[in-house]
């Protein structure tokens, strides 16, 4: 039987360049970015347990994102592990998710994201950069091997071998609700190609227009077209790219 909701998405995904994957090896210098010295020390022990060489990257002086990326390169780091909430206490003016995304996509340095607040942040400040973050690990209960596995998955994706659940396809996104209560203004949307019955939270700043300034009757029920990895297994793994306004589909676009 044909899966109609999948057909709604484009059959053309973003193309991925072919490349040879080089595995993480013993002795790899791994940069650590965290504003919590206790968490940094625990991470250092775990990296040493799997024969990695931990390198502490200081956030003293509230460096810019570019400064931190430069420190990783200057210290000979071939990979990195970064905490998400770095803004506390004025340590940084960016979130860890942004740094991880830039390290992976712009610098070509495999980087994974750690967070103690995944449930709270995955739909907002993490989702904003999720297209460049193959793996997010909880700070609680992870093992040293989890770190190596996540870095390996990240390097494989950077080499062009992106798994199906991480490939973005063009598809429809419907706005069902707007929320202005949290620090991050969000929309609850439906992605029929992923699951037509489960709403997904998306930051409003991912949309090409300021929908917060539009009358609700014009926004609710409106459709956008964008690149979404709708083969993702969980809502927290979804990312949204290149959203643009779409015309309203016909009433019979899905079977009853």
C-alpha cells in the first residue's frame, strides 16, 4: 500500500556528496566546552576512559562563537563536545546548539551537543540548529561509549553518509496554534508526511515572515512548504529549513 503522507513530500532530498569516512581513533584531541567545571571534569574522565585526549576550551571573558571555534582549531582538536546552556552567568552570548551546528557545517569539526534540559530545549533553542546536529546526548546517564558512538555518527554524516531519518525533504507544514508565553515564541504545526495527528513545536523565527504580527485568522490553518526530515523517529529529532508560504491545498488533499 502506498503511504500517502510520504508522497506529500518531495521525492528529491538534498543531495549528499560522497566522501570517505575516517573513524575516531585513540588519542584524538576532543575539545570540551562547558560553563560548569564539575561537568567538565566528569566529561574529561569519560573521554580518558575511551583513550581520547580531553582539551578544555575556556569561556573566560565571554568569547564570541568565532573565538571558541578558533580556539578548538588552535588547540589541535579533531572533535568537540559542547554543553547547550552556555549563557548563564554571562559565560557566552550563544547557545551550545549554535556552536555545534557551526562546527559541523562551517568548520568541518565533528561536534556533539550535551544537555541537562533536552526536554525543555529540544523544540526551541535546539531545534533552531538541529539541521547541523546529528546527535544530542543527555548529561545524565551517558556512558563513555555513548560519546564515541555519537562522535562517530556525526563524522559519518559530515562525510556525506546522511541516514534517511536525517535527510530533509520538501513537504507541507500547517500552523495550528501560536504560543507567546515562553521565552521563545513558538508555533504548533502539523507535518502530515511525518504524522498528521501529532503537533510539533517550532520557533517562530524559523518562518520567513513575522507571523506573530499577523491576525490569528490569517495564520491559523495556513500552510508553508519547507525542508523537513520527516523520516525522523521522534518529534525532537525533526528540523525545519527554508520555510516559505504556500497556497492552501484542496480540501480532498488527504483521503478521509
